């Protein structure tokens, strides 16, 4: 008999980056101590730039004061990867899952995150693929449509992926996205030749792609429409 693979999906709406970071830290600790099952956070952020643990500040192309003037935040994190941007109209998934329980290594885990975004893009006729060596994330030709930055601690994952549905791409001009120069950033809206459904539908489809690729068969849905923002 197949053992049930349980996943809780938390639909959080728009959440301030630091609030989401604190939530991930708590859930990671709870997952390590077996207080909770595997959990997937689905959300968006207000305009936010984040740097990974390598601290590649040189890839931020404007002073932090300019970011503040445009209403964007800057945060340093312990995830892998380089500088990236999160903002409205971008679908974000933060899996808090035990790689040991599902029998995946770090490389296969990242490949499955890539495939999650590739499969979503294909639903709208967009041919995406994983980046070449040194080019993280998911690409449409030479244009990046999805970013990945993960942290794995004692076999428990945090951070995750960000897929561009229709964000304001001008925000990416303030950085060298993921440390890769001379490459464009794109979105599903820009690449698709069909009319897109609402963003909530696309975000649901992204979750479904994740569930299928990671082999979960028992899903518990939780909605948090009134989760407050920290200002």
C-alpha cells in the first residue's frame, strides 16, 4: 500500500518579506522537530530586493536610498543564489519540506523546482528550460522567467522559487539579476501568445505542478486572507 505523502498548502496573499522570513524560520524549526508535516507557502511580496549569503552587493546598481525612495526594501538572507527582486504579480513558493522523508538530494530538489516552473509555462505555450551552467533559474531563450534560491538545513528546505507572471520588469534594471549580466528578465504575460487567466488561477496551477512533481497525494489547504503586513 502506498504511504500517504501529506502536504499543507498555506495561501498567504501578499506578505511583507521579513514577516515571511520569520514564518519560514519558525516552520523550519517546527519541521525539524516533527511538530508539523511538509508545508508549502504560496504568496507574493511588496517590492523587495534580496541578497543571498554570498553578499554580492556589487550587483545592486543603485544606492539603497534610491530603493527606499521608490518604496522598495532591501534584505540580506541566508539562502543560496545572488541578488533578486520580488514584487507584485510574481508567484512565490516557499517549500518547508524534509528532503530525507521524500528521498531527494539537493540537486534533484532544485531540478524539481525548475521543472515546476517549466511545466507551468508550457501550459500557456511558453517553452522554458533550465539555465546553462552558472545560469540559475528558468529561462525562455536568453530571458529569465523564474528564479530559484534555496536554503537546506538539516535536510529541511526553505526559501524557494519566484515565477514572473506580470511584474513591473523595470525593477530588475536596478540590479544584475542573479548575478548574470547582459541577460533580460521576462514574464509569462510577455511571452505567452494566449490570453492569461487571473493571477490566482496561475498561482493555483503553479502549486498543482509542485504537488505533482514532488509526488504528494494528501493535500491540506489553508487560507490566510487577513495576514497583516508589517509597515
